């Protein structure tokens, strides 16, 4: 089942997503008429795993990690589906990366790989936007708008063998399958749970396959994961 959040005149509403309509407990809301989609969750943190595909290691000349290599994006990094990605004035090398994301369902801590599915509400998509010419991961990846997330949450999905692709301006830039991950989704969620107490709505991104590349104002980035859908955002110039 797909679940979505929509911003309405009466505030955010959440419910099942059916062909452009969010069916909430108090009514039905048409996307684009009654409001725009919000990010499908409201995370206190976005936990992001890097270097999780062998082809990416080869491309970026990274060493293979012995355990999941992660960093954290703050809530301010979250953008919704169709919300513009503002090209920051402080970088000249902005990149995209299409990633599968698990969303946590409950407050939880320190659980096994086998228990991981019990704590996952569903799956969505993230664009790990990166100001590649900045120093350090926080400066590169944790700025406002660096984590487009959406379009909705798929609650019934096996994340272990999903086809994905990323198109920029209609050109295919990435194509892979989640079975090529070095560390599987459940393994990563369990690993992070031993270090952090998750809260409902927290997001865990599992890394990008090879060929993350640069984007410019005017580019439209479309990231598609089998069984979920397509996250779409346009890059725009910073007018401030």
C-alpha cells in the first residue's frame, strides 16, 4: 500500500495514496488541487550510508568498508517530491545520487537483522544531493534542501532485489539493482540501531549505485525504484 502526506489549507493530512488522491481519515484530498505532497515522513534524522555499491567504490576510487560507512543529514535537508532543489551559492559542483530509503515505524533501539523488518514502516526514495567541492561530509551533504524525499511510502516491499534508474533531463544516468549492495538493507538498519535510538519517521538511506554526476539549474532529476515510483525535482538557481 502507498501512504502519502499532503499539505492542505487545514494543515498536513496523511493517508493512503490512490491515483493522485490522498485518502485520509477525515476526507479525500486531490494532489495539485487541494494541496501538494509533503515528504512522506518527518524524520528527526536521515541516516545515510555511503560506499555501499562495488561499482561506486571503483568509480570514486574508495576502499571497500569493513562495516557500513554512514553520515547524518538534519531535518532541514528534507524536500518533497516536485519541490525545487535550489543550487547553493557556495558550490560549483552539485551532484545527485538516487537512493532507496527505509522509514522507521516506532521508537526502537538495538535489534537484530532478523527483527529489522518489524521496525520498518515502508520504503521511499531519496536524492542524496552533494556539494562535492566543499570540505568534509557535513559541509557537502547536510545543507538545506540536500535530501529530496518521496514521493510516497510503499508499505509492502521486499527491498533486496529492486531495479532502479536515475534520469537527468531525460538522459539515463544511473541503472542498477539493490541486490548489488555490499551491505543489505536489514543489515544496515540493525547496525545503526545499535548506535542510535530511532524515532518514528526517521529515514535510513542505503547508498547510491555508480555514476552520481553533476547537475545544473534547469535540470530535472527523476529517480525511479521498482515497486515505489519516481521522485522528481527540478534544480533551480539561488535567487537570494
